[in-house]
């Protein structure tokens, strides 16, 4: 089952080096004042993305091969015999999984961040790699379903016939043979069962929301239910039981917080399985044999799992007794006998384990960033920040060692602060190891990440409070959080920077144009500057959700009254107000926030002779996947923030090596940039 992703502006690749934290053993650590080398934080992890084969005989992970992240496989009893089974040479892999036969790995890869993914399979024994979908600059593939009940094929959606809609194909991942299952007559997404058969489909409704259709025995689709606009971001089907008679949902219809609901696929009658009055249910663990839910997760300040049966309770009790912190399940064998699990903590590097459920034993698989155990990382403190209009913002604060000597989460003295804003906006910040927080705290800054209204996970009322409020109440939430930080002595009024990617980049531009006296400087990463041109530039496959979602929340570029408001909310309309330093990072292939969004605000600033530093990466998309590019941009950001806020900075050194960076404007505004960067070219 595949539901079209909604957090479409989220900078998922922005900090691709970030990993899920876990508890590692004690080790001697460097002093709190020691600078952590940037490559230890933003370079490739040693290993990540651990999975176990369905038959339990092999484990896999992502790890560098000649500096590029590839899939490695090892026999479960001989991890030292690991070998790389993929051969990517430039852009590291991010998404892969085991095929049901336990003999093949299936992975997705795009070209330079353009998000036109192609699906490959590789034979683990022979290393034979087969492209399962055709190449093409405008063709995108999506994995619709994989099931052990259909062990020879993978169900793939392709928009090769119509760039807006995805037809369904069954593909033999051993040979690449493909068979059309269903041509898409105009649906925005499919709901398929464990036999890989389409059962439901949905369309966006102009004005907001979606309508679901059911496929009948006669081959005809019939409208059966609707999801109103107010519920759209909090309601979605998540999977069938084994025989396809029950469809499970997270569902906010009739309530504010999304509950776990089961729906009879024939009668459409629903029953609530679990609900929380604090936050939406966002995680679900199912039994690998029956496909029935056995545990669910609710994430308010921290993620918490609730088991639904005695066996799951015994597993979670054991794991929590052995792995302090937040426990997560990464992968399972087909029979559920063995799992890959991890534990999370903000201030320790990630570790994954093989968990034998019957024997109740844990075998260490890897540490994601073992080098970080040598450094004093800082705790992350969940905090609740009140807004001026009575809402509560779940936020996360990290303090540098010098500002919180007793580590009680309360600042001993004001220090410079970076407000780090998440993308989306239909996403959220949460507790755990965070690359940006640890990097900035180590350089002497407090770091605050805020779940402003529009963030998901806190109920539909909180999401819908953001409708029409880009640069309005969404931004006021950030200002309220800054005021809260100043009032509590975390920082001082003249020492706050704003930084973020995607929507966080937009928030940065809004901060410097709508509230120019609040922030000392800003770092915008792939952020839109013009809401009208943003809405006009999305790829064709986004069109099915624009009318029903984006137009409702942001505005319709075809309506004059909407355009007037959109332009009033766009930083490009208020460039004259900028008076603080600005750094912009952009991916040249970004399909979500195209390069023209950065180009136009830079051109407007150049015309007014306002200083701006503009960095482009021609081989990146919506965020920076290649470690060479990450290292170069965060080296530049570190120098920029040091000049603005006075924090510590590691010299650029060789952090530009292998990077594709283009300094299109303002090299002289960042210490060391002009000397280290390639010869600048004119902005286009």
C-alpha cells in the first residue's frame, strides 16, 4: 500500500547524515570545549539502515564503499564477511529493502536529486543488478507494495504514460519482466492488499479533502467514503490484515487526535482500537504472520510504544530493560522470530542490535557513528512553549555545555541561539540524536526547534490552525518561542539566528523580511521565496493533490484574490526590509523548491545592493545527500554564524574537496570562503 506523501516541502535530505540514536557503552570523552570535527557529524555514518532478510539468514546495512553509501550484506553469524552488493559511485543510496525471496535486494535511486526514482534489484549471491523500471528524466517510480504472499514480484507505480498519475505494474524482480496490473484513470493514490491487488483508490477534492473509491467484483470503481479537508493530514489507510478483510487506518474523523481504527473492507464499519488525548497515533507494529496490530506509538514529547498483547509487552519490557531510551523496531524476519532494533538518546551515537525474540538475546550489529562516543554530546530537552493565542508548542532545546553546567535543562547564562526550523510544514521535530543540534551546541550555541502550528502529530486542530497563515500565525509561533527563550535567559535579544531547510528556509526568509529586527542573521536551505511561483513549479505528479490540499492551505495561483494574499506572504515582496546577513544554499536539481526560488530573491537583493551569500550545488536536489556537499555547506554555515553570533568555528580546511559547490554571490561575506572556494560565477 502506498499513500502519496504529504510533507512535500520537507527537507528530508538536508541532514542525511543524521542517524537514530542509541545507547552505547561508556568511553573516555574529550572535554566539552573540544570542537567535534564536522566530518564526524556530517560525513557518512559508519553504518545505517540495518535490516534482516526475511529468512533470518543475512543482515544488511548501508555503509560507504569508496566514500559512497551502498548496501552491504553479511551472514547473520559472520558479520566480518560483509560485502557490498550495490556499486553506486557518486550519489549514496538512501532507500532499500529485502525482496521476499531473501536472495535479492531492491533499491531506489534518482539522478542528482531530481526524485525521478528508478527501481533496481540486485542478486546478493551473483551481484547481478537489474533495472526494474525504465530510465527517463520525467519518469518516476514508486514502490506500491511487497508481500510474502506474492513472493516473486514487487508492485510498482509508474507515471510513464501520464506524468500526473501512476499506473500499477507487477515486476518480476529476478528477471525484470513487467506486467500492467491497472491503468490509472485519474486517482491520486492506491490502496492495495497483501495479494498486491488494488482495493481502494482516492482522489483529491477541489477545495479540500479526498474521496475514496472501492473496486468491485465487476471491475468498476464506486465512491464509498470521504475524508474532509480538516482530516486530510491526520487520516490515512495504513494496511490490510492477512486475508484482506480488514483495513487499518489512522483516523481523525470525529475526533481531534488521530486514532488507530479498523474498518471492515466489505461493510465499511469502523472500530477504534486505540486513541490518545495527547497526540496522534503515528506508529504501528504488526504481527508478521497475521498482519494484525500488536503495538502502537504516540509521540508527544517523546515517542512511546503501547503493546496490544502479552507477547509484545514481554518484548518491549525486555528491550527497555536492556536498552535505556527510546526503542524502535527497524526490521523483522518473515516469521517475526528475529528483529533489528535500536534504542535512541539525544546525546549518544546510534547502535543497532539483532534481537532474538525466543531466546531473549541481543547481539550488537553496529554503531552508526562510533567516533562520536569520544566527544561530550549534549542532552536535548523537550519543552512546552505557550503561544500568545493559547496554543502549546512542543519544542526541543539543546544547550551548550558552558550554559548548562549541571545539565538540568535550564540555562545558567544567556548564549547565542540558533532557531532551527523544520521543513514540511506538514512534518515535525522530535526527540533524539540530531546532527544540527549537536553541531551547533558544540560551537557554543543554544539550539531550539519548534513544532509551530501546521506541524503534524498534534491533532487536526493544530494542523488546520495554519491554513492561510504562512508568514502569519505560523511565524508568530516562532517569534513567541524566541521571546520565551529570551525571557528564560537562554539567549539575549540581539544574539538569535534563524536557520532551516525547505519550509524552514522559507521561515528564515520570512524572519529576515517580516521581522527584520528579531534575528541577527539567517541561513536558508532550499527555501521558497515566492508562494505564487512555488505553486506553479511543482512536478506534474503533484497536481492531483494541489487543488485539494496546497491550494486550501497556501493559495491557488489561478485566483486573483489568492495571489494577492500569497504575494503579501512572500519574502520576495519584502526584500527592501532585509538588513541582516543572509546565507542561501540551493540544490540545482530540486523538483520541490526549484532553483528559481533562490535565484529571484538573490537577484532582488543584488539589485538593491544588499549583501547575500548564495551557494548552489548542481548535483543536488531538495537537500544535500552527498557528504562532500554537506561538509562544504556546513563549513560555510559555521563561518557565517561565527561572524554573526560569535560562536566557535573549525577552519574550512579540506571540507570543499570533492564538492560541487558553486559560490554564485557573496564569497567575501563568510570568513575563508573566498580563498577556499572555486572561482565564483555570476548568478543565473
